[in-house]
C-alpha cells in the first residue's frame, strides 16, 4: 500500500509541475501579445509560484502526519530490524 501511495504522490507532483510550466507558458504568450506587461507577467508568475510553494509545504506537512499515522514512516525501521534478524540468524547458524 505504501508503494501505491508513493506512486500516486509522484504522479501528483508530476502533474503539478506540468501545470506550472503550462501556466508560465500562457503568461509568456500574453506578454508577447502585449495583453500583459512584462512586469505584470513576472508578478503573476511569481505570485502563482509563491502560492504553489505554500500549498506544497502544507501538503508535505499533512502527508507526513498521514504517513506517520498509517505507519509508513516506519518502513526504514522495519528494514533495519529485518537486517538485524538476518545477522542474528547468521550468527546462530555459525554456532
């Protein structure tokens, strides 16, 4: 389940990145057509990126809370415990 959740998360990040690129392209087109001044275009893009960054931070916080609640954050601990068990089993096998 953790793997599926990560895949969905990465897909969402990819979509958000593409949307930001398209948004910036559209603003640049408006600037080129003279419908928006260069400084206005830069301000619009900057505001958009700032809001996106704020939302990203909020999302990361909520994601961390959720993953901790669901126990996803503990997979590293589980891997370490599995490795330790294998080491102990190997030691026991030697004896």
